C-alpha cells in the first residue's frame, strides 16, 4: 500500500508539472491559431519524441526530456533565401499579432492562476496557521519579546494566510524594518510591532527568528502526532492524545526542546498524556533503531554554550555576561548541551556563580540571589547557541570518536593535517572522509588539570542507524475556505498579484544581495516540493502549481533572448524602428540567450543537488 501511495504521488507530481507546461504552450497554440498561424509541432518536453500523433498539419508529441516544452510555428526560423513568407506563417503576421502570439503562454499561465485559485479557496486550502509557536533565542522576535501564541495577521501591510508567507514578506521586505500586525493572547485588539530583521547568511535571507505554532487544547496542552507502526504507537499513544508533561524533563524549557533532550542519546522517553476525555496516564516510549543508516559520522557535535546575545534585565546587568562569552559552568555544573543552563539554575539558592571563558581568559561572574521564577527568567534572557565559531567538541557515547579516545571539550587543531578554525572546517573534512570510506585523523588540544597536552586520534566515520520514537507535536494547520464566491475571487486575485509581485521583488533582492541566489531551485526542487505537497492533498499541490504557473509567466516575460520576453522585446524594437531586427543581431542574441539559460539551468541544478542530495 505504501509503495502504491508513493507511485500515486509521483504520478500526481508529473501530471501537475506537465499541466503547467501544457497550459503555457497551449496559450501560444491558441494565440497562433486565432491569428491564422499554422503550428508545426506542439511538444511537451524536449529531445527525442516518445509519443506523438499528426493531426491537421500539427505534430502533437511528448518528448524524452521533461524540462519544458515548445510550440513551433510555421516560418518561425528566419528565411535565408529572401523569399516572402506564406500567409499562414508567423513572419506574415503584423507586429501586434506576433506580440499576442508570443504573449499567449504568459497570459495563459496568469489565467490558470486566476481561475484555479478561486476554485481552491472555494473548496478549501490547508495552510500552516500564521501563529508564532516559539521564538529563536537572540533573534529579533526574542529581543522584542513577542508573545508565544501570537497570530500574525499581516506583515508590512500585506495579509498573510500561511506561516511561510510571514517568512517571505520579511525576506523580500525592507531589510531595516518588518512591521507585524499581531493578535496576542490576553490582548483584545490587534496591534503593530516593528522589528529589525536579521541577516542569516546560511539561508541567504533576512529573518525575524520565529517558529510555527502547534495545536493546543483549551488548557494549552499540545496535540500529539503519532507515526504508524512506531514505538510511540506500540506504547499506547494515539493521535487523540494531548501532552501534559515530559517526565524527568527540564523546567524552563519548552516541550519541543524537552523532547529533544530526552531523545538525543536514544534513551527511553517518559511522557504524561491525557486522552480526549481528560484522563491522564504515563507512558514510556522505548525507541528502536532505524533500518536505514544515517550519513557516515564520527559522533562529534559542538558544545551549546556560546552566548550570542543577552536581553537587558536587572539580573543580566548585575551578572555582567556578554555576547560571545562561553558559559563553562553554573554553580559548578557544566553547561555544554541544551537544557544544561536551566538544569543548573533552577535548584540553586544563594548567589549565582557563572564560570565563563571570555576570549582567552577564564572569569568568575556572580549575581545576587534570585527567586526560582527569576532564575527561569534569567535563563530566558540568555541566548545560547552551539559554538560553531570554535572547534571544541562533545562526543556521543558509543560512536567512533569516543571509542577512539576523544573527550568532551577537546579542541581540534587540525583534521587530516588541515588547520581548522571553525566547525564548518571540521564537518567539511569529516564528511569528505565519510564519502571516501576512510579514517580521519584529529590533532587534539586537551586541558589536563591546567596542563595543555597534544595528541593525534584517528576515527573512521560510520553509517549508523538512528533511534526512532515516532512521536511529534502536531503543527497548527487549518483549512482556509472563502465564505462565498466573491471572497474566493478576491483572495484568488490577491494571491495571483502577490506572487507576481514577489517574483519581481525576489529578482531585485537577488541583484542587490538581500536574497542569496543559492535559494534558486530547478526541476529537482520543483519535483521534491511537489512530491511533499502531494501528501497534503491535491488542494495544496494545485496551490503550489498556481504559484509555479505565475513564476513561469514572470520568467518568460523577462527580456532574455530565446525566452518569450526576448521575442516581445525585439517586436517592440521592430515597432519603433519600422523594420525587423537583422538576422545577424537576432542570431547572436539567440546564442547569448542559450548560454544564459543553460548557465542558469546548470546553476540551479547544482543548487538542487546540494540541497536535496548532498545534504540529505
């Protein structure tokens, strides 16, 4: 059954992408026929013909390379012998008629979106509710203390229907300011909040540091999402259960992070849950190892003790902690992993004692005694992140690095004789060794009771299974359904124009560097995203296809030779100067266009491979 569902989703994706291409070429076909131009070939795909039939002077075909399509019209290739075109050939038509023909694909793509969007909104489209479920420590939303559970109604004056629309509006908006219209818990009226986005180089985008919300009941308990045939299901959990608490959890951490702490080493996880009637029970989930293997690894991770920011409060001011400090311990308890800070703070009484590393110096910081609630607030005001700026390591029990003799907080000086200065240097070299199936040699600096010692340790990356639990917190999805046809038409037109505007803004932001070109994707990205959305139902898939249709229209209207926009540009020049562009100019421009398009295809395919293959 699972294989059949996978096959059906692949077929749905192929049909959907083919439909968008078909719609575009159909626009050219209809425009040509309306203008009396004979169509020689109507093709989905390029290259050798797989399937075809001749009818009315036109060859209709499906070709081997499914990366587009074409509608070849009679007389489209320039004549070299100077003979006049036949009446049913393209050059015989007026500039206005040819402009309409070359515009046909773009117009049809827009019509497709304008027609399908309202249909989808009448039926109902599933979206991720635009609710803030968590804020990233140190990010703009964290600094602004945006309340968790706030619903985002608009960003920069633009209505948002989906959580991802928030991200898009921030990424394409003013890099200095993002204005959110919020409806927060405990406040009756919506209000505006202005944030300064933060550039995230790894993503190549500006962000405000928020995560989507999760489904909760009236008591604020999250809904549990249980995988089929999983250890969670075997433990008696079901999709109708609500999470009350993570037993043996860490006070001060949200439930998502508490689950992350409980599951990181593959240990059993104990939960307290409530069923639909409110009856509570305790369950223990014993994980099983996956049948598939993860990418080869040696089992090292960076410590999570780097202070990336400190929110101003009386407690943080008295403590004197600074950004880029590394917290080594609190009250003698090490701070190395997620939850260690909260675990060290909560049970203590008396003055707060922090051991930190600031540059090359080790400092002892202290603050006056705080009540339990104040200590938890202090933990929230300290933004910790993994220390990717250094090369200190934590080792995972039972994995190659630990078995070879690496210890927590060892500092890597070299990896395979290459000097390493950051965590990226380490992972790049280790990943290469894993792909090549060879051992990697670490030159290690270790502090032994105040004495620095150096050694070399070799470990071979191994492809190991990972523990499966099969339980997650359910993301807050909803179905947007228009109240009537007029509303469906309004929202459909809004989405069509908005995605067209976003396409234009994306191009501009890529030119000025606000959005990285690494975010460009090609057919692999389109296929992968379509395959994922097909699981959410045909409504979500067709919503994406409408977006794809608009993007295809925008791309084709750009004045690039060989694209529709290039033809339209030369027709405008012809109308202005009163004669066609010379065959020589047209030929050279087509060559330039081919080079540009092929270069773009190579680049986006490389991006796709990095994103979907090499990093998977």
